[in-house]
C-alpha cells in the first residue's frame, strides 16, 4: 500500500535507541581473558615441547655415545687379553732363556766349588726352579764341611744346608761318606760376590759328569 504525505512536511526520523555498553564490557573482558589464557597456554606448550625435543635429542646423543663407549670397552678388554697372552709368552721365553744360560752358569759355579774341596766328588745334581740338590761322596766329614764353606763363599748360593751325611757301608775297602746338600740360588746370582777362579793347575769339569778332586 502506497502512502502519500499531503501536508508536504518531512516526516521526522525515528530516534535511535542508545546502546548500553555497560552490559557488553564483561563479555569483552571474558573474551580478552580467554585470549590471553590461550596465548599463555600456547606459549607454555611451545616452550615445553621445545625443551622436550631438546631433551630427547640429548638422550639420543648420550645413547649413541654409550654405544660407542661400550664398543671401545670391548676393544680394550680384547687388547688386555691379547696383552696378557703376549706377556705370558714373553715371560716364558725369558724364563727359558734364563734357564738355558743359568744352567751353564750353575755348572761352572758347582765345578769351581768342587775343585776347591779335597777328596770330594759329586754323583748327581738336580735343579728345580731356584732350588739345587747336590749328592756326592767324600773321603771325610771335613771335606764335606769345606765344600759347604766353598758354596757359601761363592755368593751364588744361599740357604745351604746338609740333609744327610753318612758313611758308605757298601764300600768297605775305603772309608767314604755319602752326603746330600740342598741350596738355593741367590737372586743376585754371581753378582753377589766376585767369582773365585780355581787355582792354577786345577781344571774344572765342563759337564754334569761326576767331578773328583784328590
């Protein structure tokens, strides 16, 4: 329906109702609070996630280092075992070399002492480690005592003691005393005292064969 204004006057405009901002303010604060809370939570989550990633990366790095160290430890243990085997071989070789050279040295020392003992000869000599057992015969007890004195003065032997000394009942034609002497090779060997050379004209036996003087 069309309306016509016959009066020719402008129709006054309807007045606008004032907006009540007081009621909208709480909503604004609530929205701002929610936004700030979201931003804080997002920042906290982002920081925590970054720190977590860094810790995970560090854990992976430490695990990798641990694996490398375990491999190095296994290699070190293998080297230690090889070292022990090699040391045992070296010690064995050194001991064999020492025994080889010490055997001739022992014979020379025993020969020198026997050559300075009157009417005494050896029938056997046994060496076990640094322990030496000497068995022999002599024409008198004094000859055995002189032989023990010569062993002590050589400086090559220590802890010298006579285990047995008795008269040989089987040999009735000549008075003979059988003896057994135990001695220990000194750790310093012949360096403990200078070796005494046999007197001129007295030869020393060069083998383990029984040596006799007089």
